[in-house]
C-alpha cells in the first residue's frame, strides 16, 4: 500500500475546492431566491442531496465561475476573509449583502497517517453542514423584505492585509483583473444584520449572514 505523504493531501486545497463548489451553488440560489433574474433562466438540479436552482445562462455562469476561479487561490492560502454577494438597486446602491465569512480551518497539525480514515468522515460531515446552509438560503426570503425591481449583483472578496498588497500578482484569468470595490459596495448605511447559518468542521468554518438596507425604496 502506498504511503500517504503531506504532499498528497493539502487541507487548504481541499477546503478551497469544497468552498468554491459550494459558493457557486449558493450564488446561483441567491440570485434565484431574491429574483435578480427571471425564473425562466434557472433549472432545478440536485446538490448536496437537495434540489437547488441553477442558472442556464452562459454569460452569467461564466462570470460566476471566473470569479470563483480567481478567489480559489486566496482561499487556499487563507488570504480571503469574506466572499460577499452584493445586490444593488437601479442606482447601484446596495440593498442586500450576503456575507460568507470564512475562518481558518483548524485541521493543520493532523497526524498524516490518519488522513485516509479522517478524510471520508470529515467530507461527509461537511456535506451535511453545507446542505443545511443551502436549505437556509432557499428560505431566506421569509426573513428579508422584497427588493425593488431592476436589481443587479456583484461579488466582492475581502482579503487579509498581506494579500491586498499582492493582488496584482494573483490575477488568474486574463482580462478578469481584480479592482478595488467602491466604498458604497463595502459599507451599507442604516443596515440591519440577519444571521442565517454558521457551520463548523475540522476543515472548514464559515458564517453566513445578510446585511439588509432598512429602506429599500
């Protein structure tokens, strides 16, 4: 039997793979639930053993995939603090911010000869936690006010200070550069905070909450 080495299993990379796959599903679901696009461009699929709505619009899907492809190296290096889906009104003022707050995974000093046993157990546990978070997103409209018509969205990434200085070096996709977010996208005045779900596992810790503008119209 081959010996599993430290190079064979990088928990930072495992966590990044899991998180980016989840974020793709979560972003699609947020856009559907909050009616940012017509329901006709979404199709029902099954993720984490539950039905979800995923966009079938090529350009929208590509934007989401490109964004997460650029985010992934930051997550692997523990340089991403938050991934935020910002929903804006026609005047490009934020009305909602879905904040996925990422904490460093605690599983760093594991004894590597236990990895084969642990990884299957850990991944099963993580899938259960992500399923619960997806289910919470699917019903979040029950605790949020309706958005005004004509809303759009963008995705922001909050990085740790050390990563910010090297952002130009982290450009993964040509013609898809990092740009500094507008101040109004980062901070929302007169907003209320609505916690949705928190998950904790040995390889991934994350908190999801919504910042909602008090007056949307």
